[in-house]
């Protein structure tokens, strides 16, 4: 693995840790799907992509915004309606 890849994985894991701390998730209950760091993370019963994690942390979104958006996204999915990005 190159140093660049290690740096990317470390950065992704740092974002994940910050996201879990912010939203009171246990880091022990989180894992990158298929061990593909920086893609989709399983957090408890939720699945979160890296872009959503990054946006939430970088923009310092209010604590409840992510969960509201996630629930809204699930409802839209059941209606087969398009879902807006978390931005």
C-alpha cells in the first residue's frame, strides 16, 4: 500500500470517528462495507457514505440534521422518489 493510500484511509477513519462522536454512535459498531475504506460505512442499522460523513463534519451541520435527512431519505426510497443529497 502506498503512503498516499494510507493517508487517505487514515483521513477517512478520522472523519468516521468524528462523525460517530458527534452523533453518539459507538465506533465499535461501525465498519466500512466490504472493508472498502472511504465508501459506505455501516453504523448500527444505518448505512452512510463517505461524502455524507465529510459534509456533516466539514460544514458542522446541526446535530439533528443528519438523522432528519436520513429518515427523509428512507421515506423517499419507499416511495421510489429521488432523494436530495445531504448538502
